[in-house]
C-alpha cells in the first residue's frame, strides 16, 4: 500500500512494525494527515482499537484520518468502522478507492484544524 500511495504522489512515512503508542507518537511528531495500518496477523481488532484509543487520549482522532487494511474477515469490517476507522480495506481494494476515501476524509476533517489541500 505504501508504494501504491507513493505512486499517487502521496508522501509516505513508513515505520514498519511498531507498537500502537509508537505509531501515534510518530503521527504527532510528523504532523500527518493519515495513519494507515496494514495487518496480516489477525490482530486487527486488538491493534486497531488500541491505536484509536491512544489517538483519543492524545486528542488527535478528529484531525487525522485512520485507515486499516489487510486480510480482514468481513464480519470484522463493521467493528473496525465502529471503533473509529475512516476506511477499512481488504483484498481487491483499488488504488482509486483508497485514494478517494483518503482525499474525502482528509477534506472532511479539515474543519478540525487540517489543511484541505490533500491531493
């Protein structure tokens, strides 16, 4: 996904395997518009919910777009959306779908102190 987004002209800061707290601290430090998580371990609910919980504690959940992708059971998609992910992507998601959701979500969150000039 990182390469795909880079190919669309989006700057990507890749931190590899990191703990949820490290992910949120990197997002704050780098002043990102989007946090994207890719998981193939089956820990998407645990990992995802912890990331969003820390984001809420840090007060950034309303200004940063959170997306998650990977091999996700269809039954877990609504749970991830309810947890607070703006986008949930499984196998077969296209670059256009991902980019479109990111652009729309960043613009929607622009009212929370973000610049709406994401392309």
